[in-house]
């Protein structure tokens, strides 16, 4: 699948990049994302069993047993008092959650880039669907930039259009500046 001068490949079962047509690439991405989202290990739907240890709560059963929390300082964030910290920990998400989320956003971005580079005129422009495509992409890019889910290298195929939308205010300035960036983008 391509987007302008960029070619995107899919990793086969042996983790070898293979070129596939856009329709197959999009189908593989859809299946992979649905599988990831429906995997309760990646996207849990139940609260974690040990929320008490995360939040420092004590149940009546172990109220007499003190919990060793380790040394702290006045500047230690409360979320890290129970050990390692990561995005989504308190809600029961695995340490890989942010990486998985960024991969999902990267794959979706590649599909948008392909649609704009290869199908803008036909069918989007000819059936007057370009406004719908623009609307969904502006919202998608706003979230992506606001939370720092993709880096400049990933955004490069669509950067000229993104720059136009930032300049005309379609993408808010605080989003464009990564106001809520979760972690530095690669």
C-alpha cells in the first residue's frame, strides 16, 4: 500500500515485511485492531482485582497487616508509590498499552494517508464525500497531536495538509503543540 512516495508493508507471520495491495492492507489492519481491542489482556473491560493496592486502600480483612510502600519523597507522584507506573495502570491496562495504542494510531494514519493520496479525487471528491473525510481526519489528527501519539516521521506524508489545518484553526493550537502529550513521540 502506498501514500505518495511512501510504501507501507505488512509484517507476515514470520515478522517479514511484505508488500500487499491497499485493500488487503486495510483489511489486515481492521482485523488486527479489532482483535487487539477485543483482547481483554490488552483492553480490559473489568476493573483490576487489586485496585486497593494501586490506590493504597486497605480492606477490613487485612486492616491489621501494614503494607510496605517503600521510601518516598515529597515530590514522589502518588501513582508510583505502588511500584512501576505506566499509562493505564490504575485502570488495569498492561504496560504495553501505550505502545499498542500508538501502533493502532500509526496503522490508522497510514490508511488515511493512502485514501488522501490515492482516492481523493475519485471517489471522495466526485461523490462529495471529501468533507466527511476531512472532518474525520481533522478529529483524528487533533487527538493524535494533542496526546502525542505519533511523531513527525509518521505524520510526514500528510504534514502539508495538517499544517494548513493548524494555520486555519481547524486543529486547535494547544492540540498542535501536544498540550496533553502522554509521552515523548518517537
